[in-house]
């Protein structure tokens, strides 16, 4: 079953590559999300029962994380801004720390919740697997740009 899933992932990713190379077309976000699910599920070796419980927890955590990352990006000083006062800078730094604390709290909550579904070893691997997926997409996109 695992071999079949890997073959399915590779075929799916190659179809994404072919689709993405068509000029003037938008990339299908749903196909990207499906590929991510297949990639992470396979690399974590999730059973169907685990996957059913894991993905709602992961998606909720991931959405919260993305929202917090957007907040952090908004708190970066704009290059076009001439200067900000010391008190404004201090306020921005305090807000960044608050968002970062929230991110840590969210991650701790996620780990506690997901530990009832997957092992701590799988939880530890999850962050690296997510980065591997992003890196793979980046490399594929970089390869297409250079062609």
C-alpha cells in the first residue's frame, strides 16, 4: 500500500508540474493542498484512522500559524517609512513578542492535542517534513523558471 501511495504522490506532483507550466493559467490551490496532504501522510506513515483525526487538528494549527506569521510581517517596519520614534519601535517590538508567544502557545496546544493521535516521534518529524515539502515545491518552481 505504501508503494502505491508513493507512486500516486509522484504522479500527482508531475501532473502539477505540467499544469503549472501552461502559460497564463493560475495554479490550483486545491491540488497543491492535496499534494501536501499526501506527502505529509506518507512521510509520517499515517494510518487512515490517524489521518482522519490528524488533518483537522493540523489544518486548524496551520491556519492559526499563517495568521500569526501575517501579523508578524505587518509589524516589520516598512522600507519606505522615513523613521519611527523610539516609543513606536518599542511598541512594535512588544507586539512582535506577543505574537511570538501566541505562536508558541498555539504550538504547545497543538502538540498536546495531536499527541492523542500520533506519536511524539511523528510530531517531532512533522516540522521537518513540512519544510521538505516547501523546499521541494520551491526547487520545482526554481527549475521551471530557469528553463
